């Protein structure tokens, strides 16, 4: 089934609204997370491989200074637990279905490595063995920049790592000369890393919104913000094929603003543009369901489409569409039929009988539109699909 259409202006609105909390609206946040996971997969693989290599290089250095129970603890945690988990995580990055869970997995593995490292360091210092606390600082930077986590996840992770070291030190280590200096440098690492990680995710989110906005420009009419002609043709072709396969009804209407050239000549092109913007907004409100859409087909002509509507809904759609323009009450003293802006329309409704019928459906709607104009304008002619010579209904 085709995906529902999303609001073409959502990226621009989010940019203007801002996102200091590093979160978007629900639909946009979900889209960003997919983008984030796809964008980070190479970095995640690289980070895991670097982590495995560093651990393998560090093991002989640590083993040379450890002994007894702390050595056994170290070998179990590092060799028999951490490295296998990292290898499994590396394999997961090649499975697309698991990528969305990678940030959660990364959170737990980095927190686990951090807490166990702190236990080893405090245990070693308590036993009078060499145990560098700098490992906690290294893991803080890994959590912020290489873990593939969102800022909030990485912040929570480093808080766990930093606090666990401080709590363990206070409980098991007697006061010593450089303890406060260690706390200071751990806090400084958290602060610098946190600010940098926040800025990095903020920039990634900006890039995502700008990318989305640029993609929308390719299928958006610059004046009205609706779909442009190219996007309309693409969507119509796609949904016609889908409607044929699933035996669903499509209802398509071409709409033309009556005597719009006269409107421009009397009020000027700026007022003409303002009129089209109002008409476009009113028309779009009639296409609210996920697969319904509206767009500017060209000039003062618009296309509306309703997908999988009941057979008796076509007239209702036509009436609501016409009344939505009537309610605007835009003055049009140059019109030959009314002192307000009105529309003429040609509507076609039915189940496609061929997957490549989009052009024929559009042609039939266009012919109905011309018949509406020739018969006096300010009306919508409704036809059943494939019955060009029979008027199924007329909305005036």
C-alpha cells in the first residue's frame, strides 16, 4: 500500500519553530530517527571495530598490573563478556531490522563497560594496584561521540558512569591527595563532551530538516505550497495502479477559477496571487484523509483526488469543494456570472479498469471541466469513469 502523504511544509515549520529540546513533532521525529539510524550505520561499525581493537591492545597492558581476584574479574568482564557482545553488536549493524535498536543496545553496553571499569579501578586502587581512572573519561567521550546514541541517551549513560565512579570512590577509597582533581576532570569531560554532543545532534537535525525542505521544493508549487504538476502526475499514476490492483474507487476533479484573467486585469497580479493562495488553501481542506491530495495543476487550475471513496460520496465532495470557495467570498467584479470568485469543475469517479489509466482519467476530467465552462461556469460536472458522454450528476 502507498504511504500516506505528509504535509509538505512540515520541515519549514519545524525550522521556524525551533527544537532546543532536540525533539520534533511525533511524525517528524519518527522520520528523523530513521534518517539518524541510516546515517550512523557506518560510524557505528567503525566505532565498534575501534573499540574491539583498543580492548585487545589494552588487555595485555592491564593484565601485567593485575593479580588475584581482580584479574579474574577483569578477564571475565572484558574477555568473556564485553568483546563477544561487541562482536554481536557489529553483526547487528548489518541487519537492517536491528539498526533501530542499536542506540538502546549501545546505551547498555557502554554503561556496562563504564560501571565495570569503575569497579575494577576502585578495586585495584583499594588493593594498592595500578588502576588508571582515565578509562572513565575515555568512555564518556565514546558515549557522546561514537556510541551512535541520541544526546539524551548518551547524557544518561555518562551520568551513570561518572556517578558510579564517584560513589564507589567515596565508599571504598580512603581520602587521597588527587581525588578532587579526578572528580574535576571527570566533570569537565562530561561538560565539554555534553555541550559538543548537543551541538552535533542539533546540527544533524538541522541538516535533516533542510534536506527534507529541499526535497519538498522539487514537488511543491512555490506560490500555494500544494503539490506541483509533476508531483500530481506521479501520484496520480501511482494511485491509479494501486486502485486497479485493489479494486478501489478513485475520484478525481479538475477545478478552474472562473474568469481569472479578468480578475488579474482588474485587481492586478499581486491580488491575483493572493486569490490563488486563498483558493488553494480552501481546496486542500477538502482532502484530509491519508491518501487524498490536492495540487496546483497550472495557472488557475487545480487538481483534487479522493481515494477509496464510497460511490455516493462524489457529489458530497463536489458540493463541499464548491461551497468552500463560495464561503471565501472573494470579490470579483470582473466576473460575468457573479460578483464573487467562483469555480468550475470536472469530476470523474470509478474503479480503474487498467493500471495505466491515469492519463485517460485526467483527460476525462479535463473534458468534463470544459463542458462545465461551456454550460455556464460556476458548476461541477460529475461523470462515471469511462462514460464521457453521460453526465452522472451536476452541482451548481
